[in-house]
């Protein structure tokens, strides 16, 4: 699974940078040559698994992410559309390898949601206001041990934050945090109660709908969408496998309620999907995607007009 505190960062602090392939139902910019601007945060390390990771861009072009320094410590950053970069560290963030601060999501106002890992390798959610003030938070019941605690994964335009946390028994629970700071826990029906199982809140849209994934007692993935009212709908993409570490993963929801993600079939091959607000699921594979185990197509993001960004792994196990 891409966006969890275990798979995305973990003890080793390894993050993989992927080139994105864009898919669109309509592509008005098809004939325009894309332009790329690369950048490094001052202080970013130059060794293996060090450097600069950009995780989120808002409507005005501001980017949030993290950089890993020469000591393998993570620090948050925000890059303005002008190119100016501001770095930040959450109070209480650890300063040893694989610890530190991550800016995971930025809204149009420039408020950032993310998380930090303390000196005990426990995770805590954070929200960084546009004036630079950082507020750390922990949902009630969040564990304080090794690889326990909270990750704030997504922030919407009115400051509501979606995420997940691991409790003392390492069971995962979803949460939504209001701009006022009030936190509501939620669990998908059918979510497992074993270590590493449970509910992952991955993305929140302007209406407050949350998309995510839950792992059942057999460690099979299933997608869900939770309305702002709290009503939850679970779903599985056609062709999704039912074995351990197979199934449906929902990663991003847009303002229209469309959800992008991927499913893993019975041969452990990944395929992309988009789920419309009415529940209709369309699957797709990127041209050139491999058909072997742990190859295929993954859709990680979707914008307001339905353009999807993601990654595919080819037959040589190279990512594009």
C-alpha cells in the first residue's frame, strides 16, 4: 500500500520518487509539450534515499513535501509558486535517522497537514498554518510506542484533515479532524482488528467526503468512501483478488466524488481504477505496464476534472 506510515516512510525512511503518467477522459492539452521544473531544498542530502520529495501541490502552485538531510533526518518544506522555499520542523520531532517532519498535503490557503516522528519513533499528526505556526495532535487512543501514532494524510479547503492512527495494539483507525481541532474516529465495517489491519483515511475533498482503504482480518484490501455525515460505503473493483495483500486500494477523491486507486488481482498484478460518484467503476492499464506479479498500474491522484496521475511498472520491473 502506498500511503501508510509503514510503507511510505517506516524505519528505513525510504521513499520512492515516481514519474507520473497522466490519463484523461478528455485531454485538451494533449498536443502541448509538458515543461518540468526540478528543485532541491537547501540542506537536502545527496546520498542514497536522501534528497527532496514533493508530495502535494495546491491550486496556486505551492508545493508541500519533505527533504532528507545527510543524516537521514526528514524536514518539512513548502515551496511557493515563485520558487521560494521555506523549511520547517515540528516541535518534538526526532533528530535521528528515519525521524523528523513531513508535509504531506497543502490546501489552497497554504495550510499544510502532515506528521512527525519523535525520538521514540512514534508518529504524531501536525497542521502548519500559513503564518508558520505548527500544531501537533494525537487522536484519543493513538499509541505512543514504536511505529504507533497518527499520520495526517490530507487537508481540504476548509481545514478538515483526514488520516489514520495506530493504537497501542497496532490496529489502524481512520480519523477526521475539524478545523476547530475536534477529532472523530471511524472504522470501516469489516476492518480487521489484528496488528497492521484496520482503516486508513487517505483523502478528503471539499465536501468532507473521505476516501480510503481498509484491511480485513485476512489482510485483504477494500476501498471505502465516507460521507461528511459519517455514512460509509465500501467497494471492491471488479477483478480484485481476495488473497492476502490483494484487493482494492482507494487513494484520492476529487471535488466531484470520483475516486482513483488501484486493485491487485489474483496474480498480484496491479490495475488502475476510477470510481464515479454514482459507484460506477472503470478499470484501466497503462500502455507498457507489465503483467507479472508486483507489476502493473497504480493510480495515486485525481484532479477536479478527472485527470489521473500514477505510476506503472513494466516487465523489467522499472517504474514510469
